[in-house]
């Protein structure tokens, strides 16, 4: 009899272990995750899940993080993406331990995520579902959008590898999946229909009236235009700027704080950003402009036009209006004529679906200065905002709610006695009974 019971127990243990092994094999191939939080804090949105389920090609994701809480947060989020699609693969690299890998991908700051698919590549500095999913959409979207740079007036040439050229920003745009082309309005007479954005970068000669009209027609027809206008230039753009509620300063920004960074007073440091605008939301890097002018929203804005500043210089700067004295080397703040800092150096204006961004400098994205701190990131953010399509999504952050458990006096007693006394007591009694029965046998 005792032998029979031992065989039964052994058989039951074998069956139990076999079931555990089968369950483990099933779950290793078919992972199941359950989010029991009230706000689904640990779940991706339905929009993101749809994007992941429709992936056609493998997506490679690299997180450049040092060890710490930010890395753990990013890993938790990327694990959710990986769970929803086998085509989404991620890894982490410590930029301090692997500086060559960081240099290869152009990583200049910690906590940067690189998302690539085929030849397209996006960098994300915000560890949020919205930022990662929108970057995922951009790198997996078929086809290329075309960015045009106006030429023919002494603008920065996009193929020039010299210090004043734009070859590096052209390469950066190409890596993000854009097609970059020159545009001569002398030849075309109008902006091509496939223009996702048109950039006018520091013209040395004035545009003709016919060209200004072509730009105005393009902008008014849901166009996306960037003007990078250096001091003492661009007066022909006044009608367009006035229509869009933007004012262009006849000045040059002086900033003595630049000396702290090894620059001179004609290199204003941009340290303050409009954190409510998508272009500069969560933007924390300093930017360096070179011989810049002020650009700010007009007080007289009519109709459905929305105008706001994107970036300001620091309080130690001012807008110098006496340019002739500046050329003679005479620098000093005149409270009667000059405007004290912070000075607006980048302004955005929207009119329906039309979008205009104006910078008071064209040199900050030249080959010489593009790599300085946040210069490239600021400009690429601007491009991405201008060219976003309707399929890019907005995902609000998950709300973390505290739900206190309020118990009555009787409920508190039950919570204490049931797990602490009753259940352990029953297990103890059951053990004694089983032991006694086996001993009699």
C-alpha cells in the first residue's frame, strides 16, 4: 500500500512538472502581458499598436544611454514595442564605453534613440511614445519628401563642402529620408508642386518682384517656407512677413555672454525656447547664431494667423540698431535706441495650412557651425514640423492616478486575520492531518 501511494505521488509530480514544461514552452513562443492599471499606464496606444502590426520591414532601434533610471524607463517602453512586433528589434549602447559607435551615429547627447529602417534614420531625444511612434512612421513611410533650397541670389550652396556651404545639413536631411534639391525661380517661375518645404538661406542679392510673387503664391497655397535672413538684407520679403504677422529687425544682436563659450559678442547664445510649440518642446540645448538679427511677432495680427516666438537669446544680449557704429568697432547698449534682451531670433507663423518660419541668421547651419551644440537639432526639428503628414499622431502621456484603499474597521480586521492567521493556520492543520494519516499507514 505504501509503495502504491509513493508511485501515485511520483506520477502526479511527473505530470505536474510536464504541465509546467509545456506551459513554459508555450509562453516562450507566445508571450502574454497584462496591464491591470486603471489608466493602462504600461500599455501602448491603439495607434502605436496599429503601426507596429503593419510593419513590412525590420526596424532597428539603438538607445544611447548610460546606466540609470532613464535607461530603465526607455527599456521598459521599447520592450512594449518589441512585444507587439517581431520586426521591431532594439539594443542599448553606453556612449561612454563605446564612443566610436556614438560617433558613427552622430550622437552628441545622452539619452538619444536612433530608429532606422533601410536607409532612413531618425534620432529621438524624448523617451515618449509619441516621439518614438512618429519617428517610426517617418522611417517606414514609403517614398521621399522633397526639400528645395532657393538658389541664384548668393544663398549658401547645398553642395559646397567649404565653411560657408550647406553640404552637411543636406547630408543630415538626406539621412532622415528627404530628397534635397536646388530651385531656381528664374527657370521655373513657380515653386514645384512636390515641394514639402522651400528654404531661402541667406540671399546676398535681392529677389525680383516676380520671384517674391511666386513665393507668396506658394505660401498662400498651403506652402511651407523657411526664411533665414541675415542682418541688412531681405527687405523685399517685408510684404510676405507683414501678411504673416512677422517683423524683421533692422539691427544686429550683441551678446557678451558668448565669451564664456569662446565666442565673440557677435555670436549670440540662444538659451530660451518656446516649450509649448512642437518645434522646441523639450528642447534643452544651447544654440549659437552668428551675426544675427531680431525677428519677432507683430502686435497687429489679423484673421486666422497665429504667430509666436520659437527662441530667444539671453538677458545679457541686446539688439544694436546703430550698425554704422558697430562697423567702426563701437559697441555699447543705448537704452534710448536699442532693445534689451532676451531677443527673439526665430519666429513661426501659421495661416490655415500655410506655415512660415523665420530665423534671423543663415550661418548657424553652415558647415562651420552646424555641429555646435543644438544648432542641427533645432533646424531638423523645424523641418520635421513643417513636413509632417496627417498620419503622424499625437499621443497624450499616461496619467498616473493614485487610488487609495479606504477600509472600514471590520474590513481591516478581515484583511489582517485572513492572510496572517486563518490561511496559514489551515495549511498547518492540513499538514498535521496528512502526516498523521501517512504515519498510520
